[in-house]
C-alpha cells in the first residue's frame, strides 16, 4: 500500500487539524488471475494486464485490507501552504486501541510562517501604539482631543485582539501573540493614564518626559520580545530535532532533497 499526497487543503489552527487530498493505492496477488503472455495485451512486471468491465468487479475476490507500507510508501508532490511549511514526514506502524486490527500512521511536520501575523497583527498594533503617543504633543487643556484619541486607541487594540483570538486555538497556556497584545494594551492604556495624571496635577512637563520615555521603553520591550521568541523560544530547532530522532540522518537528507526539489 502507498499513498500519493496531491495537496494539503487546509490547516485549521482553531481545531488543530488539517485536510489531505490523496490517492490510496493498494495491490495484492491472486494466483487465479495470473495469466501467461497474451499477444497484443499490455504487460506489467512480465504479467499480462486484462481490462474488465466494472460489472465483473463484484465477481472478483477482494481481500481484507492488511495495512503494510511499501518502500516508497508516501509520495508527496511539491506543496506550498499559505501559512505553513512542510518540514518532513514519517511513516510507521501504530497500535490500534479498539481491537486487533492492522494500523499504520504517517506524521507530517509543519512549521508556521510569520508573514501573515507580521502583516495582520504585529505591524498594525505597533502603529496603533505609536498613534497613542500623539497625545503627548497635544496641550493638556485640549481634553476632548486627548480623551477621544486615548479611548480610540484602547478600543482599537481591544477589537484587534478579539479578531485574532477567533483565528487561534483555545488553549490553556499563554501564547506569544497574547503577550504582545497585552504589551500593546498596556502602553495605550498608560498613555490615557498619563494624561489623567498630567491634567490632574496641571504639569505639562509630564508630557515632555513621556515623549521620550514611552518610545524608548517600547523599543526596548519590543527588542526583548522579538529576541526572546526568535532565538530562545523558537520551536523550529526542537521540531527538527524531533524529526531527526524519528527519521534519522538519512531521513533528514531525504527531506532536504524533497524541499529543494
């Protein structure tokens, strides 16, 4: 038995599953169907191939399916996914928990691309945080302008976070995007609180301090965030180590040949 994977149709992160379009090919030998050489007929592996009508299919013996991978068990065409990269695959046998049945499994290893989240989440929220800093250059006497700007940025970050949560799986642990959205929410909320303090004590000097303190601290926090999740908490090396442990060095070499083809 072998499988030809034509495409990976969708990767649903909310339900953490994906769909495949594949062709399942099985072969078996029936001694009663072995024919000698017949002139004019097609041959395969020195055997004659006879074409029958579909009505004859009901009269043929079809064995119970016994799963066993062939040498080239899974053939995968060059697949391009919008948000993920196929790093490799592993095939093997598994244990069926519902009875004594033959069972085989195939593991596909995917890594997430950052392009979508960079354009749809990180850059817009960063610009919204920078937009909240405009209030530091507005006079503290212009209460309607500064209050409306602060509330608008807070509501925009809230709606952006709500929209992203619908496209992500509901998990019990904290994801990196949750930390980033919390940082952005903290900065836009701090900009509103800064105006409330400056207006209450009537000291415009607080705005001049905030003009430097907010951008510098946000830059430092952003660099720390990106450095940590790029080098320290990157899951790709762990994924490749897991793939190497499963498929071995020869499997990794085949994976690289597959991805470069």
